[in-house]
C-alpha cells in the first residue's frame, strides 16, 4: 500500500517537471521570435533612413544646390550602362524635336510663328468643300409686286470644290518670312429644279495666287505674347466670273486684286498654345461688262488653341469669322450682297520626322454664306539650307 502511494507521487512529480520544461521551451522560442523581429525592424529603419537621405539629395540636386556629404553618410550610386544612357538621350532628343515640329507646323500655318533664317517649308495640300443652298426661280415676268405671269419653281444648287494647293514658306532672317500659295482647282455645280430640269457645270484650272510678307512685331515674353504682322496680296489670276462667255461656265477666281493686313498673336501655356488675330482686306474696283464693280471692305476674326496630345501629335481648334460689306456697281450699293462667313475647324497635326508632318483639318460652316463643310489634308516638308 505504501509502495503504491510512492509510485503515484513519483508519477505526479514527473508530469510536473515535463510541463515546466514545455513552458520553458515555449518561452524561449517566443523570445527568439521577438529578438528576430526587433533586428528586422532595425534593418528596415536603416533602409528607410538611407532612402530618405537619397531623396533629399535628389531634391537638392534638382533645385541646383550643392550638398556636402559627411564620412558617416552612405552614398548610394547607381551605375548606368553607357549604351543605355546614350540610347535614352537620343530618344529624348528625338521626342523633343517631334514636339517642336508638331507645334511649329500648326502655328506656322496659322501665321503665329515665323520660320528661321534660310528655313523653307513646302506644303502640298488637298481640300474638298461642299456647299448647298435653295432658291426660288421665277420663269416669267412680274406685272405687279403681287402678280407674277409665268412659273415659280424651287431650285436646289449643290456645289463641290476640290483644290490642290501648293504653298511655299521661306524664312528671310531679321524676323521676316515670305509666303506663296498656288491653287489649282476643280469645281462642279449641279442644279435641280422642281419641274424636273437638271443642269450641271464644271471647270478645272488655276485659281487666285496668294503672296504674303510677314514680320515678327513682338517677341514673346512674360508681359507680351508672340505677335506677327503680315501684308497679303491675293491676285486675280483665276478665271474672272464677270467675263464668262455663257451662263454654262463657272469661275475659279474672284476677278479682283485684294490687299490685306493681319495681326496674329500667340501665347504659350504648356501643353496648350493659344492664338488669335484680326485681319482687314481691301479689294480694288474694276470695270466689267456690267459696269464698274467695287467689292465691299472685309474684316475678320480668328481665335484658336493647339493642344499637345503626345510627343508627335497635337490637336487644334479654330474659330474663323469674316464679314464683307455690300458690293457697289457704278457707285450704288447692291442690297443683299454683303456676306457673313464663319467656320469652326478641328485640326490634327502629326510629325512623322523632324522634317515631315501630316495636317488634317475639318471645317464646319456656321452660316448660310459658308461652305457646309470642308476637309483638308496637307503634307508640310521642312528644309533648312544652313
């Protein structure tokens, strides 16, 4: 009996010692994990401190400040492969040239930027314009204002004009530039009458040649935008509409010499360039078969902006407004001969290389005197003789 009690006591002692050993083992393992976490935190703190120091050095370097590095500071240097560095620099230069080309082509076309000395641009353009209008035709004569003897017929007129334009721009130096534009056109006019009659006319030939001389009036600064003044001359080389042999003929010219002056300003606010201008045109009178004709004075307004989409593409929006006063025949004004034209244009310019770009413009007519719409695709080629 006494021996059994002794065995039970020994078993209880062994169980107690085993549980104590397990507790000591768990406690030691937990202490080990805590020590490892503390060491990891110390390492992370050192890494974070090094990163903060590096960021501070980069910020000071960008700000143009010189920083002194003590012996205890750790200098982290990143070695870059010379070939990779050269390739990145070359790509950066090419991207900068593309951005410059995309903007310069558009702004030069709008008249807000002049070419440098001995810089030359040849631009090949193709445009299509469509216009339509309805009118009432009286086939007879009027006895009284309310009595017409004859037929009153409605007529629809559809006109399509395709123009192949060759433009040349040359930088003369001393803030001057010369412009020349030679248009070749094709025009077709279809008339549909309410009584079923149909008439079609067409013509192909040379239009009115345009000459211009531009001068950099103000160079851009903090207080003033870049401003260009231009003197223009639109010749009368196209077929004269007042000297047509028959009513079945069309004309590609106006028949008058027009002299104009324009003022265009441009303000840069990256990545947007805002431009606008005013223009005034005076047209010489001329003796025609029906008498002395003097077209009215014309004035215009131009507002727009260009936005860089990426390295080689820019998007532009342009609003053009022009009013032309009434025409005079033998000193008498012809009522209803005044015109108001307004066009809203969306343009896209893409630079394929430093010397080559593509411009696409879609114009929407806003008044009855304007074309319904106009689509132009042009290819400017940039050359330099330096």
